[in-house]
C-alpha cells in the first residue's frame, strides 16, 4: 500500500524560557533543558534581549542531519518567541520519487524520539505529517490520512522502547507489524472519529486536524496531517513553516495556561475545604469543651490556609491574562497565514483553525473568569466567617473574665469584711449576739470554723457586689 511520496514529519515543541517569578538560576536551568534537545555541537546563541522572534542558530539557521545509511534526512530549527523557546525537528524519507507506505511515519517518529532522548516539551507540542500523493493514486485523501494517523499513533507506544537502541533504523520488524495493522485501519478507526477536530484545504491538497486534550492531566496531543496533489504544492506549504511555529506556540501556551488554571482551581478548592472544616469544628456545639490551645491551633491553621489561598488566587487571573494575549496573537498569526496563502495560491480553506479561537473565547476564557469570580467570593465568605468566629471567641473570653472578676470581688470583699468583724476569728460568737438561737450551734467546731466564716464571706461579698453595681450604674447615668 504505497500511497505517499516524500513523507515528512515535523515536531514543533515549546518550552518556557522566562517568567516573572523565575530567578536567574532557574532561567539558566530552563535554557539548559532546552539546549539538551539540540545536538551538542550546534552553535546555540541566546542573547539577553527582548525580541518577538529570534533564530537561535544565527550562523547556520538550521542544523541538518542524515541517518547512517542516508535513508532519512532532516534538520533542527530552534527559535525564541518572546518568553518561549520553540524547536522544529523535521525528518523525512530521503526519496522524492518513489511512493512510500504510511508505516514510514512510525520510522520517522522513532528517529525524532530517539534524537530527543526522552526530553519533553514543557508547554506543549504539535506534530505535522505531510507528503504528496502519486498521480496514479485512487484512494481518497481522508483514507490515506486515516492510515497515516493510525500508524503514527500506534508508533507512539513502541517508539519509547527504542530509547535504549543505538539507532532507530533497526526497527524493521516493528514497522512491518505496524504496516499490517495500518491495512486494518477501518476496523480500528474509532480514534480517528474521536480525535478529528476539523479539516480544510491548502494549495489544492487537504488538511486534517486531530486533537486530544485533558486539562487536569495535562494531556495535549495535537496532530496536523497535510496531503498534497504534487510536489509544487508541498513546497509552497513549506514556506509557512515559520508561521506554523508561531501559531502552534500560541495555541500550546493557551492550552498550557488553561491546564494550569485547572490545577490552581483544584488547589484553591482544597484550601477552601480545609478552612471550612476547621471553621465548622470551632463553631460546633462541642467547641466549648475545647482547650484554648486547641482553638488557637485551629485558628492558626485557618490563617495559614487563607494565606496560601490569597497568594494562589491572583495566579488564576494571571492564567486568564496569558490566555487572552496568546489568543490575540493566535488570531493575528492566523490572519497572516491566510494572507500568505492567498498570495501563494488559491483553493485554501483554513477555517477549521478559527474554531479554536471560538472555543477559547466561549469555553476556556469564560470558565477561568467565572472560576476567579467564584473563588474570590469564596475568599470573602471565609474571611467574614473567620472574623465572626474570632468575635464570638473574644466575647466568650470576655464573659469568662467577667465571671472570674465577679468571683474575686465576692470572695475578696466578703473576706475583708468578715475579718474586720472579728480579728480573733470568733465570728460565730459575734453572730450569736445578733442571733441568740444560733449560740448553741457555735459549740459545733465544724460550724464555728467553716460554715459560719464561709457564709459570712458570701453574704458580705454579695452585698459588696451589689454596691459595686449600684456605683457603676450611677456613673453611667
């Protein structure tokens, strides 16, 4: 099943170069990680200056490579786009005359994966499969695209096993197995129907966009397949590589920022639940049995969670701004691509790429904006409730202090007056002179030594407390 001439695979991958919260050491570390994706002898140069687009191999622009037996050829093309590193790795079959089978894309992917040696993009990546059809081909563009996509996705599973092999060209058996499975593509075309996100036309050929995206798991698999009718059309399309580099950069940054917003929201919700649980515990009807130290510890926990919540909340809005500016850049770059296509040739339709802009506006931006508003309102609610709890605790503490002061007043005043009545501690005899029937009770040592003194202390203490309240009331009046 030889259906495609000069099959070419391009990987556009992106790493973050700089950010507001990065130290100089972290910035150097990110540069080193990106540099590790390039050959060691490439003349990488990244000056510290602000620029929208900068080629990082200024003396050679591209770093070309070929495999040992010259069957594959390709190049590296690293650039800087504002605060982002971008790298295009191109790999193709070194034969522009003989048709190839779709399974060659497994071989091309294995070569690129082997060259990366496990290094992955931090912001995201886009794969582009391209080639032109033989004039004698009777199969539809979509049939061939399905076959290529199935082989390409299957290759993702076994190409990782080639990381320890000295060269990916030793994978002949795997390629044959994949070729056989490619012939059964219509029996396993479920992924195609699920992943197909849009299709259009370019220079007389057809373009297919396939996409899988799981924000929370940060899964973003984006594949573009371009099939042309002849070599001239494909060469025209190659003039758009730098534009694709920018367009895919903005797209991947949007999706990365949205994924980050999902993680931030998840963290904020966790903080909210922790604060709410502690607040509920303090406000519980059994809270009065807590020791003061326990309540203080819970309040400290709440304050720590709220502090983290307050620090993370602006990050949600920051991701929203990243999405907005990259959406603007995406739309601008797409407009430039459309203008170039009109100049290079007719029969172009890339409207399917515009649906991404609509999806970002209607789903991602709206969702992040709503999440920020809700989480900001939740913060105010938590702070209000915390202030109410603190006020309640202060009131209860003040009430306990007043109760203690009252007790001190009663005991102190009663003791003082009782002592003035009889310095020899013969209060019972003194009391019997006032109440004659009480004289016999004074012979009881328990009454004489305990009950009478305590009773007098309480009586005179209460009288003193009443005088205190009367005096306090007269001052207020």
